[in-house]
């Protein structure tokens, strides 16, 4: 099924759709509220094979003029994922212009198996639109993914924040935690993450007790 605008607004507790990104972002950075919201959505729809927000976002919040933002239809995203995978044993997935993550969701469907733990797979999304970031976090975390969400300029490698999403339980039936990579990371980690510089307001937020899934090593803060 497709979520209606009214359903999503009711779940977020809003009347004005333009408030959705702000409200959703606050929920994504609050573990209890996030889990409660996930459960409310899952009571209505359990099919995670598509982006629940695509129609809602395109109709109400797509930044077509500012960022030329157009979303790939699910059918096209599925076809592209099938062509790209072509029977290959893929374990890492990147979308440098991710939107809300629809293409990554299709890659997940086409290339992963529940018989292999979430830690085997790695998802990376890069997106400049601030409105899309909370939807990306939602889509990563509710599916139990491990990976990174870069908010900023992919070409210039300048980012406002980089979100590290981690399924610490390594269980597809568990949701992921949300962390923000600290700006005090070492030069080595910054190079590994391909970050030229940070800009704008920093979000300080760590949930995972052990942030140790980045290239199988812990992110060290510079002394």
C-alpha cells in the first residue's frame, strides 16, 4: 500500500506537511520516540521493499527548483538495481545523490539475504537537501542497515554532518542506532571518510556504545 498524506501527517502529529522534516529529524535523534514512530508505521505497513515517503515527499517537499530534485520511480530503481547487480555478490552500496534512499532500498532488496547478517552489508548515501536527511535516516534505521549518510556537497566533499547508522545487534529484526560522526575525528579517519571539511551547525549525537563498524575500526577522536 501507499501511505497517504493524511496518514503520514497523523503519525507525525502535524497538519502542515512542511513541518515534517523538522519533526521527523527530532524523532530520529530520540531513540524512544524513533522506536515508537517505527512501530506506529509498521502497524500500518510491514512491506519494507519501497520508500513509504516517495509520493508524500514529491508532492509536498521536493526541491525541484533549488536542487533539481526528481525521484526515480520504484519500478525504474528496481530495474537499475537488477541490471547493476547482474548476479554479483554485492555487499556495499553507494548513491551519491540519494534523495530519500529509494535506489538504495531497491539495491537492498535485490542484493541482500536475511540468511546473512546485516554487518555483511554497507550502505552509503550522500545528499545535499536538508529536507531529505531525516527521511534517509528513517529508511536506514528502520531496515537495520549499517552505513553512512553524508549531508552536504558530494562534489566538493564539504559536509554539514555525517550520520553513522549502526545495527549493533547485527539482527535484521532489530532497528539501527543513529550516531553523528564527531568533527574531532582524526585526520586519518577524515581521509578515510573522504571529508574535505565540515561546515554549518554541528549535531552532537552518539547512541551506539561501540562505534566500531567503520572499516572494521573505531573512529578515533583527535587528541
